[in-house]
């Protein structure tokens, strides 16, 4: 069937979607959510939506994904026909029946996902089957390889390519902003691609964007790496392992995360990583609640790395509270800059940074990695390298902490009693930070004056919430009226709280990569 193009200006988050008039759909004998192939000079498979109003008979409404892919213009004529039934659906059914999938079957599913041949229900079915039946290491390996093979690959002409990654879950974790320049300053290549926040207050890309641009194509990324040995960029702009981003959207909507391992390792394989350290935060409010859970995850990560040819170590880190004293993109970037300039001592941030960088140095054959990382940090060598990276990525290499704008609206929270901070709740901290406007509002967030173990006098300042917009500060204020992000008491206090009726339990769900 030949139809005229109607450009709708709709962005569907990466999914190729077309809109048909019901009369044209009846003639094609298709219903909503079925697949069609759209032919111009190229072809694309798309999911059909049907309308009696949005598109008149004889026209094909196209979203931005299809317009860009086929270089379409208004009123262009295209051919539309019913797409064949995707073979990958049978493999998804096999997985739903509990069968183990082979590489070629997983590759078919991933390829159909990237090509737009699967609708949301079918993707959800596959992700759910991996969650219920538990993905094993063979399938995780196949998924990792398939996700790499269906995207672009970064080709860096170096024998050794270093990288670090965190499984996430801890607010305020700005260690990447320090680890990358530490490693790069020793002459090692470290092409760090990072995520934006999905469920957290700030992703690494959000923090880095306060200091420099982070959205580039592969050619520019290679140029930055050539100039400075390292980069800190948003992975979503580079099209490495694109299936991962599609899977993450489905996982987020379902509040499950069965693809954690292939998600991490496919992105690392796609940038050519040879030596990798993975940070596994553990504790209250973290993904891993116990060191036993963390050790089991580390075992699988290391084995998956071995299968993919990536020499991998894991570090299990303290995850009961935020890293450093700040949460929120601008506040965290400012704190990281103060630390790398040796203007402030933030013990837990410095220690975690040196442990991660030190472990990576150990993998790379350097002795006394922790001490080496700390020397580089304290000597100013790391600051010099960070400023090189900022300049290469188009930022201001002379930027100072005081140049970074923070939300002009604030609210201080003081202690109602004396004692010490005995616990902090990461989930509530994230909820407050996001309510205040982060990560979209870069200047929103929280500054903590007290953390676990610190002594507190009655009336003493515990933390300050910042917002760029006053109504968002009011939202944070409301959360604080019903929930506490930290508790003050004595070491001997055994009572956390009393429950007098059936509670609504809110579980932490973090999917930021």
C-alpha cells in the first residue's frame, strides 16, 4: 500500500512507531501493536497505532525515529506492508516456559529489539521471564555479546584500556570525577561512559555536565581520549550496546533489574575495556544488603568478565550513607572539585576514591595502588588531568568551585535532641533530593553537616536542602514532615520505630547504571 507521509513531531523514546487511519489499517488487515514495514530508499519495521482522527485516510503518521531513519519529508510517498512474524517471539515463548536460550536465539531477540520488531508487551515478557527464571551466566554471557554485536564499538588503538563502574544505589557517589583523572594521569587510557539519573538524585553524567559538555558522538569521544587519555561522557549519545538502554526502560517500568550483569559488561566490552574494577556498595539502602550477597555478585561479575576477555576485580564498599557531604549534580561537582584541588578534606570520598583507583592500579601492574592514588590526588597531578579532560570536552578548564551555581532557595534542618547520628536512609535522601528538583535542576540537592557516628547537640544543623524553584522546596518540605532521612540517638538505643498498624513498605529500587 502506498501512503503519503505525515510528520507528527512525536519522539517515542527510540521506538519506531507509525499511525494509520483505521480504514487503511482494515485494508492491510492489521490491528494496533502489529508490525509493518515502511519502505523508502531504506526500510524500517515499525509498530502500528491506529486512529480515526490523528491521521486521515491515505496518510501515514510517522514519529521522529522513523523520520530520521528514513530521511522522510512531509507528503513523501512510501510503501507500507505487513511485516512477517518475528522468529524471536518463539524464543521468548521458550524462555517463558523455562527453557535455557542459546546465543543465536538471544541474538535474534536482541536484534529484533534494536530493529523495532518487538512491541512493549513482548519486551516486557522477555525481561519478566529473566527475572522469574533467573538469568544464568551462560545467558548473561550471550546477552552481553549480543548487545555488543548489535551496536557500535569504540576502537581505541591501545593494548590496555582501563575502566571503573559502580552498580549504583548510593547517593552522592562522585568518585568517578576523581578516579578517571587519577588513572589517566598515570598514562593509562580510561574512556568512561556514564549514565544519567533514572531513579537517583544524580548520575555521573549529570555531575560531570556541571563541569563540561558530556554528549558526543564516537568521533569526538576518540578525539578527547587522544588528547587527554580519558573522558567522562554520557553513554546514551554514543549508541554503544543500544539494546541495553531499551531493556533499562522496561526494567524501570516493572521495578526489576534482571539484566544488571550483561548491562554493565556489554557497555564495557563495547568500549574495548581490558581491565575493570566494579564497585559494589553494600548496606542499608544499597542494592546489596550484606557482604555475603555482594561477594556472590562479585563472583558472577568476575566470571562474566573472564568469559568476555575483561580482567575484572570488584571492591565491596560501605553503602549505609551518602558518599561525601553532598547530594545533587552541582553540589557534588563542587565538592569533587574542592577535593581534587585539595581545598577540602572529605575522608570517606577520598578513601573510596583511592581504594577504587588503587585496585585498578593493582590490576594494571602498579604496586601500592592506594598510596599511589592518594599521592596523585594530593600532588595536584589529578587536578591537572581533570582540567585537561574538561578542556578537551569543551568546558572551562579554569572553573573554580565558587563558579558553580547552587539553588537559591534553601531549608535548614536542625536536630531535635542531642546524641549522635546512628543511621541514614538512602531511599528517603534520594526522595528528598529529587523532590527538590534534582537531577533536572542541577543546583538542587542536599548538603549534610552530620553523618553516621557524628556527635550532635540539640538545635545543631544536620543538613540543608537546596532548590532552584520554591515550589519544589515545598515538595521536599512535605516529605520531611512525614519521613526522616537520618536518626539521632545513642549507641545503646535499640528501638528504630514502633508500628501500630499495617504499614505500607516502600522498597528501594535503583536502576541507574
